[in-house]
């Protein structure tokens, strides 16, 4: 038992490590420029008017944020690509250099070309360069070798653009493509983006939201309160209703109550909650059909100095529909599973013994059967933590509640990666912790479960 | 029992009907006639469209842009003579199925219209196609991943696959290195861009690297000892790692990253995220089957173990697996509706059950836009769950 718990606890960091790699990977492949979104708006505006100044401030920002470091502890690549490409801050320039190097294999020549183009693009703004400077600025971001060749050819034959042309012909002439065939492994050590990112996350600094530049932790904290409130009430409701329903349906198997509740629960389980939620919001919160029973959106405002009764009334009327929509699928799920396992338990010999002893049916059900039949409840408990976020994405969207689900949606649609990634990490942590807790609780309620052997793993995870 | 069988039959027919509607969607709802005679020439506009897409047929000339304005000698129209995206501005602004409609000679909008007069019935039929595509497609992908992994884990366990150590290490290390070399050096060197060529190169590099390393390592005496491949442990650990991934949250994050939403990606992601349940079920099933007497008999008779797996064990496990995976079908259809309801992942111009539901939120009076897609969705989920419950 203890050794099993320890082993599971050892898995937890491994899972989280993989999850962190996944999140970091997501961050890395995300389109868009992370540095640009962190620059003050005043700086971004200089991008077209003073490109050289913008470039300098961009580089400073990239260095301050650690975006000029290697991505990971090591890199695997072909020998043609240099190990210093990560120092180029802007993703578009990096792509351009990468594409040129891959097509020629000659990094030193590409480097010379890059320096010449930069010299032209961000050098003195002179009359002579009126044609060539814009071309050079475009060249910095152009990653298609053919288009680069065309653009270089279109440069005027003057003093200013001569170095660029010469460097480019070097790139194309000194073809060393065979270097692509050599593999190269490079070790970067702890000075890398992943390491820094992980350390920041571990120390509790999740960065700032791209959308409004507020700290991620405070945004999530605010949203979490509502989600916990919503889901806490829903879970409470689920257990309060489904325990008696499931147990009595099993205890009075074949009765009318059993037949009706079984059918009803099956249908409830299949009804998509977001459909019901849509219908409910359409009918009961808008005046469209004259059934405007509930306030429409949000959690409601409580006026200052209101009595607790008024506060409860306002909150209650706002929470009633979302909690119902959130609770009914799990309610149906738990009741059905509880009924099934309780029916199985009722066939056991100990129930007959209890009945012979003269115990009443409700005594048997509540005192003896419930404990043995409570596995579905524990399974749900394990799934509860991830459901906190996942299940409420839709409900919070539909009822427009400012919880974590809504936050995830707006962040994902607005590409607000710091928030999305923190939520994914948090959810992964909660999922892993929930599953671990469920497994352990499983063993405590049923001492017969020998954790650690392969067969029990499948039983409890199924 | 009899009642149950009847319900199963209903559920099965529901799914079959859905599949049929999805396959023949273009012939059921279309704003082109099935057969029409124009100026003495007989045309098959719907069928011809397929021919044009496949490059088998030329455009009819003269080209007909809008069939409803063409004078035809006679024409056979589909049951719903409207297309999913097609607007009918005369009947715009949410016409109720029972209300007044200004359709002239054409059929009524049986299930009403939306703001731009788009036919809801045509949208539902188009949505059926997408739901079926996502449902069956993602189940197929999860089966493709889950059956080999779960099958090997369950049938061979930790001790069933035995070979010298150099065999396992050679293939694992050599294969990985081969694929890495292909992707880092060979693909940019040969400037490969087509998916087929890249996949082919990766596979051949895997085979070459694995074989090379295996032969090299076989000279090391320490690696000659025969060991078992811990298939079961590896697969179980993979499942455990996957189970810890918050699927829905990750799905939203992944789909929002992708610049161009497409149904294929949604199908792929849902399928990949669902393989653990398939693998787990098949593993448990094969654990049971492999201890049955007939497998023992086959083994004693000297039938090779891979042959036992494919010819004797797997066929018996696939039936129950397919029944259980109809659960997954319902789940995937629901997830697709969920995503298109949120408006992520599915292209914005596709009409789906979820997107109709979302539209209904902007205009609550249009009950027909909320009720009908929801009924279809519920029916599908219930049918899938009924079949998945299994006797």
C-alpha cells in the first residue's frame, strides 16, 4: 500500500515534467512574436517610423526576457546550422537565416550577408538609399530563397547596396550543402529558455497576460473563486441527490421507482448539457417567450449593506440554472453507477446474513451496501478536479460567468499564451493529483484492493 | 430482454440512418436539381459536381449559376431544395417552420430559416456529415493506435516477447537515430516537401538504422542474453501518462494555436487523445482470452504466436471492443458539437449542429434553431450510449 503510494508519487513529477515540456513546446510553436507583445505600445509604434530604434529596443527587450537564449538544454541539428542562431531575437529573421543556411549550407557567408543587409536597412537614412533601404528591410524578413534572389537582383547598382549583392553572391556561390549531411549535437547547459521558464513557474511567477498585462496569477485567482463556488455547490448537489436515488433504485429493484428512475437517468446522461443550457438560457432568462424567470448573466451584484438574505437571494437566482446544468450529467452518471454496483452487492451473502439478522432494508442499504458500492463515487472524486475547469468551460461561456472556463476560452481565442499555459499546467497538476487521491481512497475504502498489481490498475482506471 | 433488443435495433438504425444521410447529403439537400432538362438537354447537376471535383467531367455549358432562376422543361429536385450555406434573402430574418414563408414555387423551409434565410434542414443535413466524419474518423484513429498497443500489451504481457538484448536495444536506439537523421539532415538536403516522400524516407531510415544497429550490437557479448520485452509495463505507463493530460483543456489550447482550423485536425486530435481507453479495454480483454483453453491448445500445437494473436485471439476481442467504442463515437460527436458551439477548431463557414445551436443564442425567439440540432445530437449520443452499454 505505502510502496504503491510512493511509486505513484514518483510518477507524478515525471508526468508533470512531460506536461511542462508539452506546454513549453506549445509556447514555442505558437505563431506570433512573444517579445513584440511585451513591448510597451509606445515602442511598437516606432516600428515603421524609426526601424533602427525599434530594432534596438526589440533586442533589449528580447535579451531582458531571455528570448536570446537557446531553447533547451541541448540541440540536435545538422552541422550546417550554427549553434548561435538563437541569438537572433526576431522569429522572422531567424526563419530567414535558417532557410538561407539550409539552401546553401554556408553559414559564414549567410552571416556576412545578414550583416550587410542590416547595415543597409538600419544604417544612415540617406537620399541615395531611398530605393534600396525599404528592399533591405523586407529582405530581413523574407525566408523564401527564390524571392530573396529576386529582391537582391532588384536592388539598384549603387555604392550602398553593393555589399549586399556581393555577400549574396557569396552565399549562392560557395555552396557547401554537403555540411547538411553531418549531424551535430550541441550542449547548451542551464542557460536556456526552458530552464529559466521552469524556474520562474516553480517560483510562482507565471508572467503577465498578453491581453491586458495583468499578472496571470491574480487573474486566475480571481476566476478560480467563482469556479470553485459553482463546482462546489454542484458536487454537493450531486452527492446529496444521487446517493439516495442510486441506493433506493437498487434496493427496490424492479419497482416502479427503479424503472422510471433508470430510464430517466439514462436519458439525462445522454442529454448534452450545453444544449440544455442553451435552451434554458433562451427560454428562462430572456423575455422572448414571456418566461423571464431568472436574471440573465453573471453572478449578480450585491448592493452594499444588503442583508444576508438579499445577498443569498441574488446569488441564488444567478447560480440556480448554471449549477443545475453543471450537476445533472454527473448526477445521472453517479446514480447509475451506484445503482449498478449496489445491485451487485445486494446479491452477496453478507446481505442475506444481515437480512436474517433482522436488519431493515434501509439499514442494510445505508450501513452495509453503501460502503462497498461506493467506488463510482470515488471515481468521480478523482475526476472532480479536472472537471472543475473542463466541465465549466461551456457552462461559464453560456451563462457568461467570469470563472476559469471563461478565462480559458477568452485566452485561447485571443492567443494569450501565458494564461492558457498556466491553466493547462494547473489542470494537469489537478488531474494527476485527483487520480492519485482517487486511487488511494479506493484502497482505503476497500482493503481487498491490492494496489500495485497490474490487474487492479485496470479495474480502477476503467 | 426483448425490450432491450428492440431498443438496440432502434439505436442501430439511428446510426445507420445517420451514416446514410452523411454519405448522400448532397443528394438530400441541394440547391441544384438531381436531374433537369434544359432546352432539351438532360443534366445531372449534383452528380456532375462530383465528376468535376474528381476531374472526370467538364463543366456543363452554358454554366448555370443559380438553378432556381433557370427555366427548366422539367426537373427532379432533392427532398430539401436548398444548400447548407445558401442564402434566401426573401425568407431571411428567422422564419418559423410554421410561419409565413415567401418561397414561391419552391418547397417550404420545413425547419425554418436563420437571419440570412439559410435553410435549417439543409444545415442539419450538412452537419450530419461533419458529425459522422468526426465521430467515425476519430474512433478509427483511436482504434488504429489502440489496437496494436493494447493487443501486444495484453497478449504478450511482460514475458511473451523474447529476443536477445541487442535486438531490442538495436531497434530502439537505431530506429530513433535513423528517424532523427532523416528529419534533420536528409529532408532539408533533398528539399523534400511532399508528405508521402517524407513518410517514406522516415520509415526506411527507421528500418535501416534499426537493422544496422542491431547487427552492430550483436557483436557485443554482454548484449547477447535473451530477455523479454516489457510490453505491458511500457503500454501501461504510456496510458498512465496520457490519462494525466487534461484532454479537453489541451484540445482547446491546441486548436486555438492552429492558424487554419480544419476538420481533419480535430479528428486527429480527438482520435489521438482517446487511444488509451481503447488500449486499456483491449488489453483487459486479451488478458482474459489468452488464458482460455483454445489459445493454450493453439500454442501446444505449435502455431506461431503472432499468428495466434492475429487469427485466434484478436478476432474474439474485436467484437466487444467495437461495441464499447460506440461509446467513444457518441463522445466524439458530442465533442465536435461542443467545439463548433464554441466556434473553435471547425472552419467558420461550415454548418454544423453546434454552430446552429450557437446561432440560436443570438436570437432566442428562433426556437427551431435550438431544438432541432439538439434533438439530433441527443438522439445520436443516446443511440451510441445504448449500443455501448452492451447487453
